[in-house]
């Protein structure tokens, strides 16, 4: 399955304009043969938009979800995107996966909130492993800071995730996460990890780009630079299976020794 990583901060504060950016990227991705387009954390609204987060937050099945489903169906590819999710009076930092026919497959709420900004605007989610089947690939979802906790990613590995989709808002000076940590996470858990970042300055934050798809061999299949971009790479389930057979990390675990970790 070919996937497309949309490295962009869109137009912070404008859902309408961000849907246009997503639509244009979906067209380009589909023309290049992609079956999945991944957009960054909080792509639909922008990240550093303060109290507008609560104002622009929508339910998982709201108008913007319908608009993304229409984009996915019209271009014939699945779409994963970040957005602020409203559930009653509660707002979550969420990411949703929509199939190529517009069906909502999975919705994930960020479990580990980063810094005062996120803790002031969001409630943490409580479900660490969210998955869906997509064209024979078991896709898992988490968001940005979540992937920096090895327990999180290992839980996905044990649940059989083949491709971990990580919309992110990675900022300076933490670019080593994209450069070094993501390939290691992919290798130690024997999966593909798609880490899709915002880019440029937004409010008090400077997003560093460097979106990447890392394989279970720890090798980056593609990596964007520091500008807006759409990069593509392939995910091969057969390679995941072969890599897991050759690399014994998951089978050589001794869970009985790890009780002190929790």
C-alpha cells in the first residue's frame, strides 16, 4: 500500500481552508497511486490557536468529518487527519481514519498531553490501542507525544499493528524524535511508523517538519525536509511478516520480569 504524508500546517484557524488543502493533497496523492493520505496533528483547525480550539472542536461524526469522508470518497483513498474532538463539554486532541469509501474506521484520542498548552485545552484519552484494517494492513493510530512512550508503541506491536500512523506537531528543539527515535520505534516493535508533522512557525511554536515513514528494519523509506511537502512511500505487509520472523524482539520478551514497570 502506498501512503502519502502531508507535511503542512495548513491555514491555522480556518477549517474551510484546511479542507481545501486536504482536498488538493488527496488529489495529488491519489494520482500518485496512494491508498492512504495522512495529515498532521490538529490539521483541520491549526494547533496554536488558543481558545479557538474549543470553539472549532466538533464531534467525531460532525460536519468536518462528513467533508473529509466526501474528499476520501471522491479521490478514492483513505484519509487520516488530526482535529479537536468535542464530546459534550469535553475536548480531546483526536485523529480519525476514514476509508476510501468515506466510512469512519477509527477515532483515537491522544492519551499523553504535552506541556501546559495541551493540558489547558484538552482532556487526555483513555484508550491506548485503536486499530482498523485497511487493504490487508492493520493500522494503529496515536498522536505525537504518545509515540515517545515505548510502552505505548509496544502495546500496538503486541496487538498486531503493522502500520502505526502518528499525526504530530513536533517542535524545535525536539527534532531528534523524527530523526532518531521514530526509526528505533519501528525497529524495536517490528512495524512501519508514519510520523507526519506540521511545519513552520505557528504562535509560540516552531514546527520542524521532517515527516518520515520508517520500516521495521529501522530504515526511513522517505523523509521530508523543513518545508511544506507531500512525500510518498510504500508499506509492504509481506516485509513486516518476514522482518518479524527474522527479528526475535517480540518472541524473546520475558513479561514476567517487567512487573516493576507498572
